[in-house]
C-alpha cells in the first residue's frame, strides 16, 4: 500500500507565496468585493426585517424566517433566479473578504487574544456565507427541499449531542451566542461603529445615521442572545428540537404576551441593521492586503 507523505516545507512555502501573490494582484478588486458583500448582507437583513414586520402586522403570518427562508421566497418570485444569483454573488464576495481579513489581516488586528478572536470570527463568517452560496446553488438546481435556519439549528444540535460530552459542547455554543449578542448590544449602545468614515457627512446626517445603526446593532445582538438561550435550553433538557435559529427566535417573540409588538420592534431593528450594512458598503474604510 502506498504511503501518504506530507508536503515538504519548500512546497508549502511556494504554495503560500503563490496565494499571497494572487491576493496582491486582486487587491484593486478587493474593495469592490467587500462593498458588494456588505450590500448583500444589507439586502438580506432588510428583507428578513420587512417580512417579519409584515407578519407582526398580520399581513403575512407565515413570513417570519431567516436567510434561507428569505432566499426561498425570493427564488419563487418573478425574476427570482436573477435576484438569487445576485444575492449569492454578494455572499461569495463577503466570504472572500472575510477570509482575507482572517488570513492576511490587512487591518492589523494583530495576534493578541482580541485580534485572534476577531480573526476567528471572520473565518466563521466566511464559512457561514459560503454555506449560503451553496444553499442558493442547490435551490436553483432543485437539489434542496424547503428548509430554514431553524431546521439547520435542530439538525446541528442533534449531531453535536450525539457525541460524548456533546451536551456540554452545545451548551458552550449557546453561551458563545449569548456572549457575542451581549457584546453586540454593548457595541451598539456605545455607538462603536468601527471603520465607518463619516467625514463627508454633515453633523445632523451623521447623527441620525449613527442612531439608526445603533438600533440595528442592538436588535441583532438581542436575536443572538435569544438564539443562544435556545441552544442552552436544548442542552439542559437534552432535546435538540428545542434549538432554534433566527426564525425560531422571532417566532418565540411573537408567542409572548404583546408578541406582535415585540416582533414588530425587533423587525424594525433588523431593518435598521440592514441599513447599517448598507452604510458599511458605502462608507466603511476598506484596507486591501498589500
């Protein structure tokens, strides 16, 4: 039987150098890719918020859903395939930008604990958006059935809990969601809009844009906290079907006392987050790798 041997350090170095050269050659286009990616995120969050708001108002009760649900609804509209291709391209652009941030660190996050955590976050963001691109391709090819982020959350929870100590791993994931959500809420309340260049805007315009972005960041943070709580409950009760994604978190809000009002408030917040992503697409300082 042939034995597998690891690539030599020389080969690995050449591969790394070739990748670095490719990234440098693509630098003039990196900023465009990054802005397209932020705009695609703005579009999906705006649509999620609008559909949730319509559900809260009783116009489309079953419209509550996450990214995958929205993509499926887009696909079945007139010119839906064209819109879905554009959205998937934007997600691919964002995945590439996040990988560049994670690997090449053009914004000098560094290698201390904070920098490493941010770069790990970029990597997971890239993976998430690659998954959305794959979902869009399967949807257009007819290889996927109706699905949403809730079903995905339950499936992953069941897989994780099937392993030894999987219950604790799922609880850890839930705690991670909660911590991240609280951090986003804190960031929104403190108006920490990193790398947004407001210098070309008047003071009044800058003020209302900042306030709108703050509302969006806080609302998205709240959703992460809710999702994390559901993961923790699923781990505690040993029931993977208790785990929920974005659509489940929004449905949980709707089922509370004054749920329609709660859902409407969060939906408006998600629309505001979509606006924040559009602001990043237009005004964020993008540093291509050199």
